[in-house]
C-alpha cells in the first residue's frame, strides 16, 4: 500500500522576479516555527491512519503503485535549518508508516543555499533524490532571471549532491529567456549530464501578472523572445537529451529509464496524496483540498484545510485524460477501461475525434498520445477538450 506525501516549504532567500509560486523571504525563527507546525500536521495524519480514517485507493486505481514517495517542494526547502528539515522527514516517515528502504524521498534545493553539510544531513535522514534549481549555466541568463547563483555555484551544487551520496539528481532548466540561445541551452544540458545529473526538467519562462517580470515585459515578452525560438529551444534540447539516453517521458521531463520521478507520476495518474504545509494541495478520498497560502495562519493552526472540490467519476475521467496526455505513455484504452469501466472513445468520442482530425493527438496500438511537435506545442488546446 503506497503512500504519497507532498510537503510545502514556502521560504526563499530572495524572490526571483519571474516567480509566482507561493514563497517568500523569512527569518530562521519563523522557519523553525513553521517546520514544527508541519510536524504537528504529520502527527495528525498519524492519528487518522491509526484510526483507519485515511483511505488508500491507490492500489485499486493502479496496481503498479507500490513505492512510497515523499516530496519536499517549495519555495526552497534547502533554506531552513537542515536538521529540523531532516527531523520533519523522519516524522513524516513515521506518521505514514513509510518503508524507508524502498521509498523515493525528494528534496528541492537551490545552488545558493545548498551546502555539503546540509546535503549530507538530508541524505542521512533518508532523502534519496534531490532536485536542484539550476535554471541555466549561462551567467547572463542567470542574471536576467535575477537568480542568486552563478554558473560556478550551479556546478558546485551538483558536485555537493554527488559527494554527499545522492545518485538520483534532477536539474531544472528554463527555456525562452531573453538573449538565451538554442546552442547555449544544449551546451548547458550537456554539461549537466557530464556532471552526473540523472534527470532534467525543462520549463518555459512564463511571465505572470503581479510579478516584477510582468511590469518589465508585460505582454511584450513574445516580441522579445519569439515563441517559435522558445519552441526550437524546447524541441532541440529534448532531441539532444535523447541522443544521451535521456528520454522525454512527460512534457517537461526527461531521464534515462528507471530515473523518472515516481512522485510526479502519481499526479499524472490521478492517484491520491496527502499534503502538509501552507499552500500545499492534497487529494484524498476523491477530495481536493488545500491549506491557505498564509504562513502565519498555518503556524497558528496547521490542521485547517479548505475543501476545493469533490471529484465525481466524470471529473476524474477528464482529469485522467488531461494529465496522462502529458506523458509519453499517453492514455491506453485498456488502462482507462480498467479504471473507469469504459474506453476513452466511449466517453470522449467527439473530442478525441476532433483532436485526431486536427493532428494534435495520434492513436497507435490502443493508446493515444500528443503528436510531436504539433500536439506538444498546442498541448493546452488538447487539454481544453477535457476541462
Ligand atoms: S527560488 Fe524558486 S520558488 Fe524561490 S522565488 Fe525563485 S523561482 Fe520562486
């Protein structure tokens, strides 16, 4: 019976000018109080599980779901005290009765705040996967992004992760930054692989309202970075990664076989997961719930959650289509029918027909997938069919 837990650590050393995630600068005192509040929430889950109140439908939904996962995301989980972070992982493992030997436990980190001593503390506590916000190895691109680290610190962070015993290391790269080039991005990807990363996540720069980047670029970002250039970066770097054995297994993720993120795959498969921390979203017993984006209120009352929606069968089918179409695996008729009792064509016949006609998806061997490059580039149009 696999369990999956997301823990949100909403602290960053500084706010990057393009970031719209829930995170902010803080002080060690607040961070410590916050981590203790997370421990309180973990203890609450322990009580519920002890009383048989936490259902686990995942095995029924996906018989291959056998690995427990814990994911500390942010924000920047490498900012607060590492010993307290390690203690929180131990409390979570204990609360959920997780098999420490075969779990996947990921911590996100940033080059600027990751030290060898912190990385060793995480590793000793049981984290066995680290995801580092590298973004670029080009000093000008990092400067445009307002990141605190330079290329040397980025490379050092990967060495630190390796030297402290991490073998499962993921790095984020960002595409579509003003003045970034396709060649530069491919060079960065190659260097990261040479340094020993085992997973790459690729994200396009997105200029969101309310961020300093929005005030700077607004809607003019498309004039500054031609969208077709961003698409070229994306496709060329994916093609390059493939030549190095890193296969794209989801719209934004590439890795060698066996190094895919197990935790992230639970979201795409529509499986259930618990959520700890301010701003964290969870999905249990068909209910989507969240904690408010408010650190102080969370510290006061870590058990308060808001129910966002209860998913009925139709909503689950739609979500499954939308999320599994993100993956290279796509939607298999058989898997869908095992889960929902009917094949996707019986439920979404018109939508699937129209997407096939427009060349956005393809059908092959009882499975539908996004086409490349058209379906990948217009993925949001595909997903809209299932909203
Ligand atoms: S480090 Fe990440 S989460 Fe923090 S402000 Fe920058 S982009 Fe946002």
